[in-house]
């Protein structure tokens, strides 16, 4: 066997070993992709029901927010009515109350002076 033939045989064996190694790598990549495919399928199976639950919860929360918004509007309306009523009551009763308080204070002062004169 000539040196050229020996080099060709060595090159052919090295190339065959390289091809076998590449086949093992491709097989490992295919197994990894299969495992990834199963993992993605499991995630999809568990995620879809969770997303359905999330959509249901969001719809319910939106309904509750609409209800709370109505309650807040009612409370704001009641607050405005109470504010108007308190202003009206203040306007209606402040002047007579001030006069009544002044009359009571003056009367009590007069009674005290009369008592002091009787005892003196």
C-alpha cells in the first residue's frame, strides 16, 4: 500500500468518524426538541385554563368596578345634597340662633346683676 492510499484510508476513516459523531449530535438534538415539544404542550395545557380563569376574574372585576362606580356616584350625590342642606340650615338658623344666644347671655347677665343687688 502506497502512502497516498494509506492517507486516503485514514482520511476516509476520519470522515466516517466525523459523520457518526454528527449523527449522534443530530439524534441528541432531535431528542431535545422532542422533550421541548412535550414541555411546551404541557405548558399550553396548563396555561389555557388559567387564562380562561383570568379572563373570568377580569370580567367579574370590571362588573364590580362598574357597581362601585355607581355607588361612588350615589355617595357623591348624597354628599352634595347634605352639603347643600347644611348650608341652607346654617343660613336659616344662624341669624336666629345668634340672636337667641345673645338674648340668653343678656338675660343671664341681668339676672346675675339683680341677684347681686338683692344680696347687697
